[in-house]
C-alpha cells in the first residue's frame, strides 16, 4: 500500500525538505474559523492528525496552549521531533482512527493532505468524541495543478507540468480518490450539521526549479514509480530537469518563480 512509503526514513527526510510549503492562506482561514466558532475563548488544545514531519503542526503552536501531533509513521514523527523547538508541541505515533485524547477536550482537529488515507467513519467518530462544545474540524489539501509565473517564460514552463502529472498519475493509489474529488465524500460523511466545503482557494508560493523537482520526488506517486522501476524514475527526473534547463538556461538553479495553486478545505463545528 502506498501509505507504507511514509514509514521509510529516507522518504520522510525528502518529504520534510521538499513537500509543498505550508499555505499561510489555509492556516489563516482555519484559525479564523476556529476563533469565530469558539466565540474568541482561549484555545486550549489542537490535535494535528497525520501530522507527518510537523509542517502544519508548528504554525498552530502560537495559537493554542497545547498542540499534539499524531502520525502512524515512526519515521515521520522522528523527523518532526527533530524539527520542533516549541515547548507546547508534542508528538505521538498514533493512527487517525484511535486518537489518544480524552473526550470533549480538543478545540481543533486538523488534517493536512492526509485524510484520503483514513478509514473515514472511524476517524470522524473519534473526532466528534474528542472535540469539546464548539470545537472544530479542519481538513484540507491542494489540487495537483500548478501554474508557473516567471517573466515571459510562464507558458513554456507550464507546458512541462502536464507531462509530470501524466507520469505520476500512472502510479496513483485508489485511496486518493477522495482527494481527487476535493473531499466531497469526506464532507458528506461528516455527521455534523454545521459544516462547509470551500474549493478553489488561491495560494501562491515561491520555488526554484531544484525545489520543484524535489517536490516531484516527495510525492508518494514518484516513490511508487521508483520502487517499481528505479531506472525509469531516474530517467524521468533527468528528463524533466532538462526540460526546465532548456527553458531557463543558465538561470535554472537560481531563479525563484511564483507558483500559483488551488487548495480546498472542509470545515465543521461540533455544537
């Protein structure tokens, strides 16, 4: 199963270094939602489920008295601990379907780019159990479409990415079907009346070509390809890198481009 890749330390290190940067737009949206729903009361605890290497755990730390990051992968949790200095953040190896938290004690259950791996019914039951009154659930991910913006070369750069995604999607796992429909199934499965699903949330990050190549390698789909055919995976990276170098020339490694993305988010509140 593709999710087993996350147990490998080598992959966890690549994931931490190159996975798409945290979306400040999404973090601000989630925090604003929580503050409105909790009527501005002091926020005691957030649980970041499937936290990976803690990329979204840390931005929550300054807004809650305590933040707990959970992940089923020991290697991801190990990297997260190495990257964390905040004293109010802790990490535990734990599945999403069995949260090691007491009933009615959590202000926010947060999931970034991971809910498609869960057994939804069990995860949602656990979420409702641990959330206190007016506690919130926030689940989000980004679409596998990026748009480059760089001088007069944007169109040429954008022409490369369909080839990248066409190759990667040959190795997509069936578990990601809900991600591809932008969490519509997850939204419908949430047994709470107060919920909403927001799509087409614009976000912008700056990346270099080496970072974009690294992001490609940090996807589980590329790692699936690498496990099946290491030589083909290496040739794919060489080919994509050459495509970018042909467009940018000597500037390839130093250029930082605007990358436009779209995120989607499901929010819910326990009344």
